[in-house]
């Protein structure tokens, strides 16, 4: 496969944007700004954020069975921070989010009650004025915890939809296999029965000394065999050739499954089977390359037609530093040569592959 970008371990969309929610730690720093000349407290309060952030990303990549470990780490740091700064209430909110995300509603409610008591105890021990640490903390924890519960339900629905989609795909595959078996039976069954009948008749005619009539039956067997072979080849060709429209639908869904936005622009003329099948294979190679190696989150496939040619542009909204032609790009070049087409590459600011196909009268 083409290697245009370094291969990295695939991350989910949620893991890619996990750092964004750390912006909420800005509330943690506000009280530190007003801690005049309490440098030791400020130093330790900031230092505690290092293991907290480690626990945060650990929780993001954890499963339900192991999520309690990073949550306990984050909760411990939040408790210690509560004795240093009132901004620690924001750390408790992160804990509530992950509890709501990973565990049942009952567990989330009991945990929220427990964290509320912790906030109240820290408020009493430290002596924060007006119990604002307790009540503000409870409000923030409740809101973020509910958001965690909502996110858990959203992820569950997403998994159910994917499972349903997989089941539909498997059912479609099974139906397609049945259709292929039925088509082959219809194509070959009648012909094979006729061949068996005529060869048996020819054998009897030879035994009766009627060689001329036997020869006629053998000639008919030969013709039936050629017709059968032709129909089988046509059937197999129809199976292999999906068509450009169906291929674009399949490739678009593949990209969307990887959280990549897809835009199809323009129209294309009627193409002969060879041109259409080779173009489908080239686009498939490009999509596979995007899924495996690209950092793009948007992809455009644009068609432009003139009386003499058709231009297909495949555009990713990310640049490529170095283009290394592997099997994929070499395969695209070979398929283009078969069609007398031209392939051009543009590395930046957007990686673009332009395929110029000649349009003949037969198309």
C-alpha cells in the first residue's frame, strides 16, 4: 500500500480531541492568581496537575474494567489539591465525568453523593468562606457528571448502530451468495442437463451405427458448451463490475466510518467498462491510503468533463511532506498507463491527486 505519511496507531475521534476538555483546567488556575506570595502552595498545586493529566488520558484510553484505576488516581489528586486551592473543584468534575461515562446511573449517583461529602469535609477543614467550595463544586460536578452519562448513552447508541450496520452487511453478503448460487444454477443447470442428454443419445446412435446423427448430437454438445462458457463469463463480469456510482457510495461510507467528511462534486460521462473499472480501482487505492496514512478529516472527489477528457481530482485537506511511491501509487500509475491517462500529484497545501482520462467516442 502507498506510504505517503508515517503510519501511526489509529485513535478514535474522542481520543483525538481529549486535550480540548483540559481547557476547563483554566478554572483551576484562577484562585492561584490571588494567592499572594504563597509560592510553595502554588508550586505544589501546579505540580499536582502533572499526574492528574496523566490519569486523565489514562482514563480516556481505559476500558470499563480498568477505569477505576485512573479515576482513583485523579480523585486522590483532587482531594490533595482541595487543601491547597479552591480551584480543585474543577478536578472533582473530571472525576464525575468519567464515573458517569463508565458506570451505571446508580453508581454515578452514589459517587456524586460521596464526592459532595468530600467537598463539604474539605470546606470545613480548610475553612473556605461561605461554603462556596462545597456548593459550587457540587453544581459543577453534577453538570459534568450528567454530561458523562449522556456521552455514555451516545456511545452505546453508536455501538448499537454499528452492530446493526454489520448485521445488515452480513445479511447482504449472505443474500448475494444465494443470488450467485442461484444464477450459476440457472446458467449451468439447463446446459449441463442438455449436455448429459445429448451425449447419452449420441452414444446410443453410435451403438446403432447411425454415426451421422451421432455427429450432429456431438456438434450440438460443442455449441451448448460454448454458450454455457460465454454466459458464465458474462455473469462473472457482472459480479466484478459494480459501477462508479456504487463504488463512490462504498468508498464514501468507508471514509465517513473513519470520521472523515466526504464531498462528491461534478458529474461524469458514460464510461466503457474498462475505463470505469480501472478508475474505481484507482479511487479505491487512494481511499485506502487516506484511511491508513493520512491526517485529513475532509476529502473531496471532484469530476470535470470536456469533450476530449475527464479530470478526476482527489483532494485531502492536509499536506504531505514527502511522497513515497509504494505499491498503491505505482498501481495507480500502471492503471492510468493502461488507459493512456495522466496522473499528477500536489503535496501542499492540500494533498491532491489529479487523474486526466481521455474520453473516446465509445464512451
